């Protein structure tokens, strides 16, 4: 799987209660992408979002908004899952800090 992502760099300082935008692109040339998964606990748990309508020969552009509820340093992980249910070993990481 091919995966690339980026964080919204328009705001250098992130604040509690204000959304942060993340986006990326993923492609699985053999199987197709069935879901994008996100984790904020270093991969201990993953939240899955289906990519309804994705087909094998096309990639998926994804967008995820996260609104932090407390200050701190975070790492959002994102990965793709193919049509067989296999999670990608390629994981995008987005490190960010949230102030009060």
C-alpha cells in the first residue's frame, strides 16, 4: 500500500476545543482500500472508517478532523486496510501539540 499524509499547517499553535485537520492519500494497487484507521494511543486501539465506493484501481483521498479536549503532546497514526481486511504496515504519523 502507498500512504502519504499531511497535517493542516495553517495554524502553528493548536488549542483545546479547536479542530485540527489531517489529510492524506492511500492506494493499494492489488486489493483496493476498504477502510482508513486512526489511533491516538500509539496503535493500541484503532478507529476504522469505511471507504465506501473505493475500487481496486483507484486510490483514496482521506480527511480527518480531530478536536482535542485537553492540552498535551499527541501522535495521530493513520493506516489503510485493504479489501481482504489486512492492515497496512505503512503507518503515517502526525505529531502535534495542543495548548490550553
